[in-house]
């Protein structure tokens, strides 16, 4: 997929960005707390812990809610489709992402493969950084080659799926009806992903009609990269400084 080439910001602007990056990486340590772990909502967690058997609708709702409110997943999706125009290309990349997170989410919960919340969420934050840099053409300028965007989308989908499975394991779901409930949760995730994707496409399609879109495309991806570093910094700070649960 061909991307526009960017010359990047002036040197003085790059210096300011570097200072901002340092503040983002080390600032969160001052505010580290368990809330930065993107934890399961206490009300939802309590409800799931109390029920047994097959409950398809509640799990569909929880899956959709997690995806729609999952700012890290939405940011990554935004990066993935930022320069995609044709519906078949959008469908291909979104499907790769869906396959990736579905496989590791279902396998992770079924086989009880949990990863530390802070670590997996830090990796998910870095996936946003990776995609923003990819959109800016950074890898071509720095290393002289373009990483396989489809493979990267699938691989980061795996990590996003482990993030989902880690959250679900926290629910302490009853083994009675586990498989159908997991499948319902995954259906909800896909519904939430479609809703989030639709909203993103509406907004970004509207912006693309404006002449200023290409003028500010680099800045928008810098903002996305900064957001990814913020998410990563919070999780790293939480891992080292948050009190144990």
C-alpha cells in the first residue's frame, strides 16, 4: 500500500517533540495507580462472577462495551485505516485484526493463559505508536524498507486478543457454559468493532474531503503516536509503582 512521503517537521519542532516524549515516558510514574491498568468495570465483574450457565446476551453486551470503550483498540484501528480508501482494503485489514484478536482471546481464556495487565496493555500502547510511525513513513526513512503491513496488523491483533483474554480471566467466569459465553463475548467484540469502525470512517471520510486533511495528516499521526506513548507510559508506571492488588 503506497503512502505519501513526508519530510517531517523542522529540527526545532523535532526537539520539542523529543522533550514531550521524555515527559510522557517519565511523568506517569508520579501518578501511577491501579486505575491505569484498564481494568474490568467492577459492576460487570461482580455480575459475571455471580452467574452460571449460558448467558449469551450479557456476554455479547460486555464484548461490545469493551471494544467501544477500549480507546487503545480504537486508536489502533484508526491507524490501520487512516490511509485506506477502498472498502476491500479496509475489510482485509480489519478482518486480519479480528482474526488475530479472536484467536488469542478465545485460546487465552480457554487455556487460562493470562499475561500481566500492565505488560500486555503497554504492548498494545506500543502497537498504536508503531502504526502511527508506519503512517508517517518513518521505517522507510530510518531503515530503508517498509514492514509488511498485513502481517503487522495480524501480529498486533494477537496481542490485542491477549489483552482481551487477560481482562476476561479477571471475570472469573464459571466453567458452566464457558465456551458459548466466550463465543458470545467475541461476537460482541466484533459488533463493537464494527460500531467503532463505522464512526471512525464517517469522521475520517468527512475530513478527507477537506484540503487541509493532507496538510495535517502528519500532525494527526504525531498526535496518535503521542497517545500511544501516553498509554504505554501509564502501564509501565503502573507495573513498577502501583501498589499490589
